[in-house]
């Protein structure tokens, strides 16, 4: 048994006295063990690859769902903005100065409206900024602008 173990280790000095049939048998056993170990390593490697592929597929699905959720959210925000702008323009055109109606579509404390400077309209010079825009902060300024439109139209 010690001679076989020495032969399996590749020690040629002590294993060289073996007969060819024993050497062939030892080589076969060594090759068989090596092939088995190789198959096991391959099996473990394939299992790792499968787990990695599954994990990547799940990550990809999560990312797709997140992207779809964000896109749906973006579309909803754009639709809300479109409706608000449409309603705001309608109120402005119709001369609506009911604070409750406006409060449903804008946050009065944060609402700002930028309009081009028009020479045929009355407005305060303090509303004009350097680039030719009038900036209206809050609903009171918007209502004053609506009244100015009404006066201009008469």
C-alpha cells in the first residue's frame, strides 16, 4: 500500500520498481480520481454560474420593474402638470379670481408665474426682471394680472 501511495504521489524513485501492469492500474486509478475531481469542480462551477445567472435575471427584473414604475410615475406627473396648466390658463382666460379654485391647483406660497413683458399691459416695474420677463409671486399678483387683462379687454 505504501508503494502504491508513493506511486500515486509521483515519486519515481520508489515507484520505478513496479511491474508495468501495476503501474498501468495505478495510472488508471489516478486518472479516475482526477476525472472525478474535475467533474466535481465542473459541477460546482456550473452550479455557481446557474446561481449567478438566476441572481442577475432577478436583478434585471427588479430593474425593469423599477424603470417601469418610474416611467409610469413620470407620465402621471406630466399628465397632472398638463391638467394644472390647462386649468390655470382657463382660469386666467375666464377671469377667475376665486382663491379657493386656484388653491386646488397651485400652492399659493410657492406659486410663481413668468410672463413676457408686454407694452400694452399695466404692471408694476418691480415685477420685471432683467431678461424681459415679469415674475408674479403668489395668487394676489396673478389676480392683479387677471384684472389688468380685463381692463385691457374693455
